[in-house]
C-alpha cells in the first residue's frame, strides 16, 4: 500500500465518521477503484467499522471494488434516452467491445456502465466518455466515437 | 473583488459596477447549458474568441459563456445582446460569419435564426420566438444574461440585495411570515409550504440547526436543478443564507449528485467567491450573523433524493430512508432540526424577499403560487427548459411553447414527476398544471420533468421502464417496496415476453395498493403511479399485449418480428456487421435474410439500414 498517496487524501479531512463517503469518493477518483488495504486503513483511521465501510462501498453506484478501465463509458438510460433507443446503444457498445454492463473490456480500455440520467435529455440518446458528453448518439455513430479513444 | 464589510459598502460597489456597465456594448453569450454543452459549446466559444481577436474586436465586444438559454433542441445557442439576436444550431464554422455580418456590419445571419416549424415564419429576436414569448422567468431570469462564474455579473443583476433587507429591516420571524405569505411551496415535488417548514424548524428547541439544499436531481428526464446550479449558483447560496437566518442555522449543506460534475465545480467556486466577499462566514455584512456552506457529493443513488436518505448519506451512511415523523424540520441532520429544500425553491427565495410576498401570490393559481420550471423533453419540437406561471395548461406548454409534436405524429401522453409520476393522456391536455390538478389525474408535479410521448411510445414499456428503474434504485429496507417492485417487474417481463395473463392486471392493482399504503418512503409509495396511471388510461395497450400478444406501438422486442424486404435490400451488409448473433445471411450486393430462430429482436439491423429495407411488425 502506498501510504503517502493515501495520506494525501486523508489529510484533507478532519477524520470524523461522517467523512467516510467523501474520502471513499476521493480514493475512487484517485485510484479508479477502492483497493482493499486502503479501505481497511480508512476504517481504522476514522473509527468506522469495516462492515459499514463495505455497506457504503457496495450501496452507492459510483464505487467499485475492482479496477476500472482506462475510459469510462456511461450510457444514459433516462426516460428520454430510453424512448430514443438508449438500450440499443448499450447493446451495440456491449457487442462491439465484448463487455457486459458493469465490467471492463479485456484490454483494459473501456468500462461500460449505464446511468439513470445525465440531464442532457434534449440531446437523447446521450453518452459520456470520461468527462465528455456525446449528443444524439445513434447506433451508427458508435464506431466513430470509440475510435477517438482507442489507442 | 473587495470583501464587503457592510451593506453600504456593497451598495456602493454595486453602483460602481452599474456606472462602469455600458448597456450599448455588444455582448456575445454562448450557451453552455446541459443541452448545448454536449453539442460543442466550448468549441464555439473558443471560435468566437479567435474570430473577435482577428477582427480586432477584443475589448469592444464582451464574450461570455452562459448557463442554459432554454431552447436546447436548437443548440448550440448564441445570444447577442443588447439587440437580443438569438442564433441557433451554431457550429464553429458559423462563427466568423456571425462576427462579420452581425457584430461588424450590424446585419442578421438569416440561416441561423429561428423558424417556426408550423408557420415557417422566421424570428431573429429572442422576445419574438413563441418558445420565449409565453414564459415568465423568475428562477431562470438571469441564466442567459450572466456568466455563472462571475460574482460581479450576479451583483450587477441585484444579487445579494435581499441580505440588506433581512439583516437590517426584518426579524427572522418576519422573514418566515413573508415566505409563508408568498405561498411558496417546495419545488422538489411534494409541494410542502416552505414558510411552514421553516417555522416548524425555527420553533424547535435545539440550539444547533441546519439548512440543506437538495441538488440530488435524480428523476430521469429532469435537468432544471442542474441548469440552475450551473447557471446561477449564487442564487441558491443567497436563498440559503436567507433560510439560515430565518431558522437560526449556522451551517448549510448543498448535496449534489456526482453525475453533475460541472454543477459541483460551479457551486464550489461560488461558495469560495461568497466567502471572499463576506457573504458567507462570520459576522456577515456586520449583521452579527454567522453562516457557511459545504458541498456534499452524492455517489450515485437515486433514493438519496428522498430527504431522510439524503441526510443519512451526508452523515456517512448508506442512503436508507427513515419513517416520518419525525420530519427533518424537527429531527434531521445528526438528529438536529434541519430545513431541507430543493434547488429551485432556494433560488426563488431572494426574489420573494426583494419583491415581497404579494408580488409572488399574484402569480399562479389559488393553491400553487409563483412559477414552475419544467424540462420539456421527448417527442416535442422545442425540447428545453421552460418557466411558466402555475396554472398554465399542458396544451400551452406542449404546443405553444413546445411547438407541438415533430413529424406530424400524434400526441399520446405526457409523463410528469419522474418515476413517481404518472402518464397523462390527451383528454387532459387542457388541464391547468399545479400541484393539486396533477395529483387529481394520477400524476404528481415532481421536480418538473415533463416527457412528451407520441404514438411510437408503448405505455406498457414506459411503465415497465419506470418499474425497472425503481427496482434497481430501491434501497431494499422495507418489504412492500423491495418485494412489490420485484413482483411488478416480473409481471411486466411476462407481459412483454408474450406470457401475460388476464389475472395479471388485478394482481398488479392489488400489489400497488399494498405498496402505496405500506412503503416507508416516497420511492415505494409513489412507484405505483406509473403503473396505475397507464392501467387507467391505456388499458387497451395492456390488453393487446396480453390477449393478442402484440405491441401496438412496435416497441416491446419479444413481440416483434424483423424481416428484410428483398426488393429494397442492396446487400450492403451494414446490418450483417451489426447483428450480434449472426442471424443475417446472404451474398454481398444481394438481398439478405434474417433467421427468425436466431434473431434476438434487438433492432440494430433496423437502425443501421440506410435503405429502409428492414421491416418491423
């Protein structure tokens, strides 16, 4: 475990039990997932039972206990995107990349997720790759978008 | 930006800003709201920067990136003030022409102005476009004027003006009286009177109290709060300062969902600016009042929009709701009295303080005062963000503002209130929209999502979608919600897979009755609305699925059949490459055929085909 790396995150907080979620968010952002040893260290430090840490880490969708891919694909399945074919977009990405929703492609390039709503409903169907929004993504646009990120 | 030591200092600074402001100076506002951003707002703004520099207009023309300008369907939007010329669908390539034609020569770029889909009439000025003409913006008023990252812009628009009034002319009780008199009700969905909530909290005996802003806008199809947090973050902060003063809180929290990274960034920046300017912190403007705000980020759980679950989440626990009473106003964050209001509610507060309660009660209906922001999306020409007085009819919103249904299709339903709302059929189009009227027809106001559906939407599928969504998001704490949604989801799957039985419908109604009365929180209680409203108004669609094993709108996959018309197929093989199961065979440049045994009815071939050769029935 890289103690300095973890310490740089923990030092931003007072170390109270209510800091648990923001700390886990920082670890998730920094490491791309929640490594076991780091999570245990957080529990000890802020005096929260490891069972509670585990319940939080598995309840909220943004946390992952396994490493994620280089690029995060988030396909919106909000109501408007659902009506405009969001699920077909998921299917297309899934079959092209050979990856199920919630998992990462074998080459470690892409993790595929669905989200409740990205709030860009006027441009449905919408997907996000990392922090970039892609508007009106019909199935035929998928190859071109993926190409931008494939190395 | 100075640190304001007193209200007079603030007033003096505002006067200076006004003196420096030249209303005649051309200002270019590039929309970077939720709708335009994915279409390339940043690139368009960059192109303006370069084009203005090239023409030597730096310093002469002000360039701003604004919040949502409303008519998202025609993004990227660019508004040129002071003439209020509104350009739409602007791309990087259009920018030099706009600069040359409009900013240099004073003309209009005809192809970039609004054209009415029905009358073909063209309008170049914002105020003439029907979408804007029929609105009455209070909450969205500043969104297409200010740069959300500039405190000066906010101050120039009268920002933080309400603080003078509350700190030096009013007691906390008088603030509560005023808000109560205004008739403001919670914009998060349930419509609880805001003033009454504040009073309950004020009267609680505990010394430490909190205010919370609920920015966990989870309803799919809703982006009003996102637009306000991103486009006018200081309004939310100002509203919270007023609320905190009224109830006697020293600490506030804004809880934003993590899917809105820009909202988090803008709010954090605005809080920092407000702290530096002395609007947050100790002894604000020498009033003796101390207050500060912290931003908490959600972690991707819809249920955290429920107030007790949201509070649990800030405390560091999983987002499980608790039974009410006690209400958060009596026992909220860390067991202490807490006022929790939605983003739009807070953003209404400063203007109510400035203009007075009577001004606000003059807008709206008898029991629902003021305006409401809706995100108008789905099968409607002018998708976007609208703000109308309570009591505006659905027809006015969908047809007058929304420009009607695209492609001459027929209106089928409008869904309001997110997964907790219902589907309203055409016969209620003339319903004046307020909290009570929507409830009477089996839906709810909710936070303001308004999703229009045409004949291509299947109402069984829509209800199944919401049940699936809520099933995934139910926290699982109480049995009626957890098990009820599991069973409803099972039944819907049976129906859309062609295994529906007549007795499924009464069973669904029975399940809904139990869930509605016995679930702990609003998620389970209102989960029945999409089911019951579609069963009530669109029962024939259920019957077609169950009796005839047909989906009349051609949506429910397992009930469909895809074939390729040999006459129109060119043999381009686009569908063959897309088919995930290899069900399409045939020679190149010859008609293809779908193996019905292998076909999983995903519809990818139908979507890929450029020649309409794939048929669906």
